[in-house]
C-alpha cells in the first residue's frame, strides 16, 4: 500500500493510505462508469507520455459541485527527475488557484502559457492537457517538467518531445488511448527499451540506439533510418505465407495499434506500434522495440524442464501400474490366503503412489490438488477390499500439497482406509467410513508437533486428517503407538518421519474408531 502525508487524527509524520482512482471519483465526482473506464485506460498508458515528456503527470478531475479539482492519479517519469517528492493523489484545490487547469478544462485546449513555478528551489514548467472523451472534457492532466537539469536537447530528446506533443494533442482530441488495442501492458516495451519514429509512409526518421541494437539481434546489418520499417522487418523474419507477411509489414509500418513479436537469427524482439494522429490525420507512428531474446530463451528452458518432469512422472506411473498388474496376476495364482492378502496389500500401496505420479504428470509444477487423489485412493481401496455395504464419504479439503507431502500422505491414507475396512467391519458387514480434512493456521487437536520437523518450530499451516468408522472398535488394551500390523507400522513411520506430524487412534464417540493425523504443510 502507498502512503502519503498525515491524515486526520494521526500523529505528525504518520502517513495515510492513498485512495484509489475509483474511490476518489465515486466520492468527489459525477462521472459515469464509461468515463471511469476511459480514465483507467488512460492511466494504464500514460507512462508512455510521462517518459516521452521527461515530466510528472497528475490527473485532475472537477468535483461534483464544480468549485474544486481532485487529483485522482499520478505518474513519475523513468527518463528524468521528478517534480513532486510527495504523492499528490487525493489532494483538492479550488478553482482559480491554478489558472492553467481552469483554462484547459473550460476551453478544451492544451495550455502552456505562464512562467515556471518554483517548488523547493526547483523551477518547474507546468502545462495542462484536457482529457476528452466523446466530445466531453472529463478532466485535465497537469504535465510538470523539472527544469533544473535542462540542457541543449539531443536528437533522441527532441524526438521524445515531439512524440509527446503528438500524444498530448491526441489526448486533448479524445483519440488516445486506443480503446480497442489489445496490449499486455506487463510485457509491452517501454520508451527506454527502444524507440523508432516513422513518417506517414512508414519510413524511419529516427531510431534510438537500443532500438537499433534490437534489430541487430534480428540480423540487420545496416542502419534503420531512411528505410521502410515494415519491409525491413518482414525481410528479416523467416519466410511465411502472404497474409502473415502482409500483416507484419502493416504492423511494423505503424498503421495499426498492435503488438507482436518478431523472431529471426536466434533473436526475439517485441514490437508495439502506436499510430500518431495529432490533428486527426495520420502523420507518422511510434514503434517501441524491446529485445526479449534472453527472456524467451529462459522461458523455453523452463517449458522444456517442465515437460521433462511431467514425462518422468508419466513413465513412473506407467511402471508402477505394470508392477501392480504383475503383483495382481501373481496374487490370483496364489493358493495360500495369507499370501494372496499380502500381495493385494502391495497392489494397493503401489497403486496409491501411481495415482500421485499420474496427477503430477498433468501439472506444470510439483504441486497437486490432493482432494482428487484422496477420492481416487478411497475408490481404489473400496473396489479392491470390500464386499459388504460400507458407505464412504469425504468432507473438507486437503488443498494444494507438494509432491514430497502428497506421496507419503497417499500411502498413509491407503493404509488407514484398508485398516478400517479390515478390522472395523466383517466381510459382509454394513457401516460408515468417513474421511475429513481441515487446513488451518494453528494445531487443532493439541496433540503436539513432531520435534524433528524444522527444528521443532511450528509451521505456518497444518493439515488435520480424520478417518472415522462406526465399526467394532479397538481391542481392549490396544496401543496404537506400538501395536498393530504392517499397515499401522507404515502409518507411524511415514507420519512421524517423512510427514513430520503426529498420529493417534482413539475410540470414536458412539462407537467405532477415530484416527487423527496432524501434519505440517510445507
């Protein structure tokens, strides 16, 4: 959150939060929803104007009663020093105090008259640009230029200022920003990344050093100035069909407000074209260029790595399913019931791990939504183990878990479900078996945490899992921490070891058994 100067009831020097554009417009003005959307579109684009102008921008909107202005947005330049050390958003000024604001709003024209203002011993040139939408002036942009470092401008700076003047005239005429333009502002190139100025015919009149370097990455061996940018770009790009070729020529020529990427000679450059129509007539274009070669290379490496990891999980799943099928085949050939039961248990354990790897093979990272895994484990255990009328259900959500937690947890859940079906109910008995999950910020049962996990420190989140049945209950004198079959030994080992949590088994209210597992979420 951004903070500014002291607010009501706060100690001296204590900041106050800056209100949002929506909040300020709703509180102080009568602008419509469509007007506000236009202002949001403008604010999303005006970093371009600020950087080209080397100036701060403050957007002022008249209040509902028409006697004041409220500042609803502010932008500082990346290309020069700021004129405002403090945030201006939320400030109110009465009409008449700033004549340039009044003139720009009332007359609907850009106002540049007046001497520089002095702010903290810094001379500041102030200009006012009306913001027009569908023939109505909604507000005024105050453009404030710090003159302390003014010197003889270079060719680059002159091009910046001319382009800024064209954009300002378009804002005053209501033709900028482009409402239908599809631009990813996070990925869009900025002024400092590279700027190319075109005339009305698409001929390059100026190219900044960064823009020229970007085109050199695409294989250009000559200068850009004097050439047709659309044709030059299309010649550098790999051969393509006519329609694609013509679209690239048109975009790089600056005739349409679009953004695209060009790849050639191992380089990748993002281009954004901004047609300039300061007086309603196409006089030229700005093309912003950004070399994104290394960024795209890293993205491709990550995509390749992700694809490799998913393929590994897929192959592990297939291998585990093959092992499970072999064990199942061997089980059918066994004449000894105890040996057959042991192999069936092995099939379930292998199957639970395979389910986790199958889920991981479908994700882009090592995170899984465990609810789906829990449901599949529950269905698998019931299909392979129960001939009676036991009703199962799951409640709550396990949430997103890492692979290192999901794999042992799937095995633990398999063992707990199988143990409940085997010992709580007879072969043909009916009953209820439920699984619940609760995720929170602090331990719920008070059973404590494993001191071996993270040096004994409590995690930020925990997962409480309960498996409860209404079967015959535990034998008298049974100790769940010491006794039990191989399945319970596996549960205790995984719960206290790999999962770093706690495990307990108690009598359920009303009969049956309740198993409680608490694990930290890493």
